[in-house]
């Protein structure tokens, strides 16, 4: 059965519980659901050299790549991403994460509305006229 947006947000909230965010005190969790149904999660990982901070979304994506080989393309295509910031409703993905989510074909973005309800948005709405692998040409 298809996982509900609310269930994905719950999984993202669990992931946020693993965050290493001593500088911002702004824990974030993300879950990516692939076209083959597999899910990966990630949290933000900060650093004393602030600029090296890794966002939750990109952490989930690097885990996904490390755990797949690319022989099954669907295993590397993102269907949906759910993002939870423990201190922000909604917590939209930053610009850098949008571009990296774009690389893997993300179709839908799920964040929490003011009251915790799922807000489901098409990825195209968050990053219109985007640049991606196809644009490099042949
Ligand atoms: N953060 C994420 O993990 N994802 C986003 O899309 C927005 C920002 C993290 C980075 C940093 O650790 C903290 O939130 C505050 O910016």
C-alpha cells in the first residue's frame, strides 16, 4: 500500500531526531522515496567550520547513492521527498538541496503546514525552468 504523506513526514521527523545541529539548534530530517519504493533518510550534520554543514536532504541522497549501483535506474530516481524541521513549519528545502533533488528526478515535495498537516507540492513549482542532466546534451 502507498505510504501516506503523513507517514513520510513522521519518518522525516524521526530522522530529524538524529540531527547533529549544535550551532543552529535547527534539526532537520528528510526522507526520499524512490521509484522502486525504497526509502532513505537523512538529517543535517553541522560542523565547527560552519560552511561545511550538510543538509538533511543531501545526506539522504548521498546515502541512497552509496547504497545503490545504478544498474536499476528506478532505484536512483526520487519519487517524493518529505522534509521536517523541528523548529519550522513549513521547512522548505534550501536552494542547494533543490538542485541536488533535481538531479535525481524528484517529482513531489512534502512539508508540514502550520498545523502539522502535509503540504504536497510538485517539484516543478519549487524549481521551475531548472537545469538538469538532460540539458548537457549529447
Ligand atoms: N537545513 C537542512 O538540513 N535542509 C534545508 O533544506 C534547510 C536547512 C539545515 C542546515 C543547517 O544545519 C540548519 O538547517 C540551519 O540552516
